[in-house]
């Protein structure tokens, strides 16, 4: 029987349907060809290749322009819907490189824009004809740099503003992206790192004049990769949102709920009220209501809003702006508990005994109406007997019952002994133009503690409720310090005549005794900072490992869903557990809790670093006019290259390079965190009081450089001019010379 060799069209169609195949024997087997027919097939494939219908690679053929079954991809990053796209790392076609949807599994690595991966092509869909699975990641995305662009003879250079680096980046002609001399830019690395010469970079974003005050937070946003532009799909969903009716919700509008927040709060996601309990079984007890904005009603699983909220993980707050987790239509309006406006909420009613212990709780999905929007200062003044016109009507119905319930709850808190650190919080006040007007420390009022204690109580109730309902959730985990950090803490406390027992299970009560022992003394700040540094960083996890700092066996975040994605997950878990609607936690979300926890723990750390860097830059700008002035401070850190000093006046941190300390060589002891003079045996260590002179302030990097004048009232010898004492002079993120040039050019532009 004569075998029929397939037509070119049939071969092309078969190859498209079987991208993993392509060898001549595969085609012959598929069409049942043998003997002479296989020879004819070979001739046909050669002819098709000459005509440009096929291409051959590694002994396999495929339609011209078709993708091989396994290839290297370069990720383009997620789109507005959160889907991850990529393109072939090598593309020689005349048309633009095809976009490929990357299908990820739970155990795949987290992929970012620019990462390279080995992918396997799989069957696509009508919406995404080209799809691939991850085999493995084979390279991270290009390094990014934020810096000042300078014209050069051949192209340009970028002076990085990161104070942890002192290298420039070379920009080739054509890669400057139109950047001008002295302009702030964002660039990405080109090619592989070079062993010799400057790394090469391409300008990807022009950020404007670095001398403008409002560039400060913009630098941090771009430097840390915080998403600050909402996708159109998310904005459209937010714009289409409407107020929620009562429906099947519990009507809570008659409760005397109020919000108490900072005077400059941008959103209001929690409201509280309290009253005497009329339950005969709880004489002298209290009922406390905590109502939280029902964000889950507007941000449904899988929506564009949900994908963007998860990508951001949390809101980021800066002195001049906020990068919100949700668009303004929700964060500032429909989800914000504005006074005298009906708002959907998830609330918990908690019964508190006269001893402050929580006796019971009940969760509900309701509709509430805040009676007033109060600041901490207003609420505190009213509680102290000095109400203003706004708080006077609520003195008897809201303020006094709330403080009475809090005094009971706070007594129970004191018995629990959470870690009681006393660390003042800085507040940077900006003018309308964005310049620093003043730097002060925020007052710590009982009003802050009232809200803090009731929010903690509500968070504990949420974790207990979901555990009782056998629901998965995200816990807020804070593990106890590791042995190495405890050993370093012991060195510090022993240096001030205190002790921390060894060989025992560490409890917060032991640390609180240390803190109480130094309260009001010159060592208070040093011991508080040392205890803080001994702590591990809190994170989110689907497993419960307890919360050491709060001394709680279980803890979840429930009270801030406008600004934290973790709280939104807990809300959805409560909705599903109580069958309040179809917008609860989905099975897919439940399976991905581990991945979600890891991601939002990362976004939280990212925001903290960006906020800290912004504060450093504002403080450096504030102090830049006071170079040469003398300040009192405390040694807050010791390193081989010098001392870190925290200033009393502003809380700003700066460096005293070891080359600027005294007239002798200083030996660094990492165990005791000290520097010891080789000749004088003078010891410099944590917590010592110092006088310094501000030698340099670099607003662009946020770096401060100090000269050490006195330690514990004793003058330090001035180092010989030009002396380096065998130790390289520490740089503020770049060479001094380059930084002065940058500063002068920035001012001119």
C-alpha cells in the first residue's frame, strides 16, 4: 500500500499541536510513514525549511517563528490583574517578541521583573495562547540604582544616593533616557557585573530635581520598589463602588462608636465604645465594642483591587504623603469610618470583667455610624476634665465609660507583662512647600494606650474565634530572641550593673525588670535600645508560634484592613467561618496562605526601610544648616569603623569615623560592643553620653558625619590633621568630594 506523505499544511498544524515533538521520527510515527515515505518526508522537510516555513534547531524542526518547548524567558513583571508575563530572552524575529503568560505553582520562587527563568511551553487558552510553566529560575533581575545623573565626555555617570555604596555607574550614549545634568534618575544595570571599571546602567525613569523637598519620599519609594500607581482596572472598580445598605447586617448605628486617631490620620478603620455591663453575672464589669471597616465587602477575592492590594501588602506612610494599599475612593471614603456616615463593618462585642479579663466575645457583620472623629489630644483632654466643644457632648456617653473599661483592661495587661519598651517616636513637621519646619517627639498619652489595648484585645479575640471555628488564618508571629542576641544584651546590662539570668526560659517580665531598673537614669535609652535590638522581627505565618513581645499565646491582625492585607485575610476568614456572604476566604487563598504570609512580611519590611530612609533624609536636610554646631547625644552603636551617635534633640543618628576618634589606635571588641584605646585603655561603649560636632550633613543620602568632642564629660584629644590611624575613613554612601559636587550641582538645578 502506497503511503500518503502529509502536506506542508498538515505538518505545520501537527507541529503547533505538539511543541514538545519535532524530530523527523516523531513526524513519521505520527503519520505512519515507513521506508520510502520517510525519505520523501525528509525531502519535504528540507524544502519547507528552504522556503522559510520551518526552522531547525538541535535536530528538531518547528514552524518558523514558533517557540521551542523549553526556552529561557525574561519576566516582564505582573500586569494590572496580577498575572506574570515574560518574553523570550533571545528573539531574532522581525516582529516584536511574543508575550508569554507564566503559570506559577505554590512552590515556585517569587519572580520579579527582569528575572530569567527556564520555562516549558504548555497548552494555552484563547485569552493567553502562549503559556509556560517554571522549570527553575536561572538569574535575578538587573540591579537598580537611584542617583544623580551627570554629563560625561562619553555618555554620562550616575552618582548613587544609597549611603551603603560609593560607586558610580557608567551610562553609554543613547542610554541616558533624556536625563539632564543634576537630575534624579532611576536606572538599571546593563550586562553582567564587570571585574574592572564602572558598572554600566541605562536610565529608565527621570524623577526630577533632587533638591525639591518633596523628592525625599519619592526617592525612597523608587529606591525600595514600592508600587505607587494603581492599575486602571483597580481604579475602575474603586470608582464603581457604592455605599452598602443594611441588608442582612446587624444594625449598630445606635452604638456610641467614635474614632480616635492621630490628628493627621489619613484614614479611619477602627471605632470604639464602652459601657457598664448590665449582666448580673458580671457586676462591675464592662462591655467594649470594637468596630472595624468592612473592606472585604468592597475588595473581593480575585478582583483587580484584591490583586493590587496583595501586591502592595500594606500602606506606606511618609511625612509628606501616603502610598495607600487601596485607592482613595475606598481608603479615604467608603471604607473610612467617617463621622455621621453609615459604614459597613465587622465588629466584636467583648465582655470585660472588673479585673480586666475578657470573659467572652461575639463577632458580627454590621452597619455602623461613627458619632465623632476625635484626635488623641482631644480625647485625652476630655478624659482629664478639659473637653472642647466637640468632645463635651461625648464626655459622659463615650469618654468616661471608655476610660473606665480601659483602666480595668490595663490592669489585666500589667499582670500579663508584655514587653514595656519606652522608645520615643519622632514627628517631622513639614511646611506646605515640603520643607522641614520642626522635629519633635510625639507625646505618649493614655489615649494612645486606650486604643492600643482595645485593638490588641480585638486581635486576640479574632485569632481565638477562628481557631474555635477551625479556620486557617494568618498569625502575627514574634519569636523569642536567639541565644546570640541575648548574650550581647547581657554584656550591655552587666556594664551598667544589672544582670540577666542565664539558662532560664526568657520571659518578658525579666526584661521589664531590667527596663524598670534603669527608668529615669542616664542608661535608660541605651538599655531600651539594646532590648529592642535583641528582639527578632515580627512576621506573618499560617502557623502559630505565639507573640513573645505581647506575651500572648496567639495573635492575629484584624483591626486595620484599610492599610494591611493581613487584616483583610482575617476578615475573609471570619466571613467564611460565620457564613456571612460569598466574599469570604476562598479555597485558593487558603492554600496560598504561606506564600501570602511571606510576601506581605516582605512588603512590611520594605515599607519600614523606606520610611526610615525618608526620615533620615529629612533629618539630614533639617541639620544641614547647622554644620559646625555642637550637640549632646548617646553612643547608640559600635562598629569596627567607628561609633554611631543618636542626638538628644532630634533622635537623628550619625557616624563618628574611627579615624576621627582621639590620637591613638582603637581596638574593636564585637562581644562587648566597645572600642578600647591601645595606649590609654579608654573604653568607648554603648550608652555613653557624648558631645559631638556636626561635620557633614548630606540630605540626598541621609548621612550625618560627626566629630567626637567629649565622652562622659571628658574631652577627647583631637586627632592629628589628616590622620587615618590605620583605618580607612568611612564614607557617607559616597566619597566626600563627589558628595560636595553633587550637593552644589543639586542646589544650582
